[in-house]
C-alpha cells in the first residue's frame, strides 16, 4: 500500500488531543479522519477504508475496548491502536488480547506513533 494515500482514523473525545493527533499523523504523510466518539466512528466506518484507527481507551458512552469489540464482532479486521493517558498493565493485556494491534501511552511520541501505524497498516491489507 502507498502510505501517502492511507487514511488513519483518530477517535478521541478530547478535542485538543484529537487536533494534536491529527496534526502529528498528517505530518507523517497520512490522511486523517477524526471522530469525537466511538459511536461517531462506527457510524461512519463504511464510508472510508482506513489503514488503522487510533482509539482512545477512556471515552464516555463507548470506550475504546467496547469499540474494538464491536469492530471484531462485526467481522472488521481494521487494525486498532489503543491510546491512553495512563499505563495500566492489566488493561494493556486486555486490549491486546481483545485484538488491538498496539497500546500507546499519551502523550504519543512521533516515532513510536509512526512505527505503530506503519506496522498496523501493513498487517492485513484491506480492513474489511
């Protein structure tokens, strides 16, 4: 896949964090689609093919692991990178066991984010 044309979905309820992530991911030569909630992302999922999703763990209504579970129950193989402000080893294990491709701690470092996106988007080709 040509990474310059890949779109990364960013799902985070914090607008300032979402804007910062959009700028960083755009600077890595990816297109970006951002969503303020897990439900907003799920509602728009069929409209675009995403390379992967950066998915905030702690959000109201649907949290990141619930969004990931819905993706997997619907048969989507879209790589999901869980992002969180707090490193919780048991939660890390739970997310990875649920099918997350990676688990990153905020604030995200540019190089680590690029490596996670690159590795995730190379995993399975088309996400559907």
